[in-house]
C-alpha cells in the first residue's frame, strides 16, 4: 500500500536515531512510495500504526532547526496531500545535572 493518497499521519524526525525508533513503532511496514512530488528529496518510511497509515521522514543528516523541519514538512505535504495530523517526536537532548533535575 504505497499510494500516497492513503496516508493521513506525518511523523518528522530530527535525527536518524529517531527515525529508527519511529520505524520500530510501526505495526506493519509498506513499500516505498510509487511517486513523490517533483523536487521532493525526502526519504520516507511508510507503514501502519493501528488503523492509521503513517509516513515518516527525517531531516537530512547534519541539518537541524526550524527551517530544515519546515522544508521536510512542506515536501511531505506535497507528496502526501491527505496528511491531516503532523508529529515531530524526538528523543530530546540535554545533560542531566544535580541542580536542574
């Protein structure tokens, strides 16, 4: 089921480790998309969680920030026009300390 029209949830990951974790959440994995929008350079992981068809995309390696995330989201929405729920879920980052934790 790699028809871009059937995907309604988009999940964007900031780093590769997050996309590996996201892939592990899939109940089933689908084939790569048959086609994507022109100039869409995202790599996608497609699958299903429960009854939801989910498309997962990650920011390009070494590119961080809101501009990169917005570009990935824009291209995802052009290639998967029926996405209605967007998530950016990550592992977070930080250094624990006695003072702040």
